C-alpha cells in the first residue's frame, strides 16, 4: 500500500463524508438492481469502481462528466444512469476506430438523451469540451489514453476551475503514474483506502463482482482497484496545473495548458504524437 496515501484522511468534512457514504450505498443498490455486474465485459471499468466514482461525483455536486475512452459503452451506460432525469450531462469521447463497434455502442446509448458521444482525439477534445461546459462543475473519467499521457491532459484541463474531479483507470498501485497522482491528492485515490463505513449494499456488490469476474477470468486484480479518483480543490489546483516531470516528456501540463489558452489545440496534439514517436519506440 502506498504510504503517502495511507496517511491522508479519507475526507475532511464530516458532512460530505456522510453524503459520500449514503451515495455509495444507493448506487451500489442501483448497480445490483440494474445488473451492472452481469453486464460487465473484459476491458471495462469494474462496477464497484464506477459506483465509487458516482458517489464522489455526488459528493461534489458534479454537473457534467467528460469521459474519454468509451469502446462498447459499458462505463458510459452507467454514467447515463447517473444523470438520468437530472440537469446533468455526459460527453463521451472515443476515436471510434472500429466503425461497426462504434455504431453498436451509439445504439446502446440512445436510451440516454443527455449522453453525447463525441468522435475524435481526446488530445484535442478534452480541453475544448471543458472550455465549452465551464463554469458548470466537471468531473473527468479517463480510460484511454492511459498513464502519464492521460495525466498530462487532465492536469492541463485542471487549469480551468470548472474541473473538480479527476479519475483515471488502470492506475495500478505502486506504479509511477499512481504515485505522482497520489502525491498531489488531498485524500486517498482508491476506494479501498476511502471507504471506512461500508454500507451493506456496497459489500454485497463487491462480493457479486468478485464472483462474477473470477468466473470470467478477469485479467485485472480483484483485490485492488485501479480507478484512481482525485479531487481538484483550491488548495491543490495550483500544484496540479504547474506540475512538471520527466515522465511527461514533451507534453508537460503547463506547456499544454499555455498552448490551449492560445487556442493551439491541433498543434498541441503534435506534442503527444512526437513524444510517443521519440520515447515509446
Ligand atoms: C479500455 S477502452 C474503454 C472502456 C470503457 N471505459 C468501459 O469501461 O467500458 C479504451 C478506449 O479508449 C479509446 N482511446 C484511447 N486513446 C484515445 C484518444 N487519445 N482519444 C480518443 N479515444 C481514445 C480507444 O479507442 C478505446 O475504445
């Protein structure tokens, strides 16, 4: 377990803490009622990780979720349930490289009128969408790209004060991207370190998920989650937006942010391409 994260209290204010626990129990119950576990497919974010993310969104009164990485739309469908009948919106970005798969996914999401699928590159679209929806409170859920690439994009977006919550999938414990994020977070990133009072519905969902995913031979740890969720608050925003690291290569968040401010979305995309070509051979 990462030491820097363990020392952090789950949350600071008891009232928001109670709200989180209540939302966690309620969404865990919804997950069971709507068979989210049975619908899970390999590669998708686990149901418990999604429930944790939804509870954090409720705790912070999030209005808009911007997702990057939709694929078959499993996580997007859950986001659709989250905003159903409320004054909230979801934008979901994907390359849609496989046209038939993308068509099926869009068909699946038709039931959710406030979910807006967007085709294109997150390198360009994330910054543009945040500007478009601000000042409404934004949470970002990124499941493609991954690692430092995704972190650079999320940090650059955090220059806009509308961004309140960042979530990144496949952020494995003990690995460098998780350590960097954990070092800047005000509370632990993973639900195992946050959830202290476990509502019965949450415990039931965890067990259901474990049994189901074990049966399917899930290729990810069922013991530790890998969705890192981090609040961007007044006290850590500056450090997040200014963060530089050799891990970011050419796409340093302050540089990306500055270029976006000048409207240079397409040229900034070249930084990511160039970084990938030079360093990820
Ligand atoms: C693991 S899948 C997403 C699964 C989905 N979140 C779920 O839980 O059901 C990753 C997706 O990210 C998309 N992706 C990766 N990098 C991207 C980028 N830079 N821009 C847009 N889409 C991207 C891929 O096309 C792929 O469909």
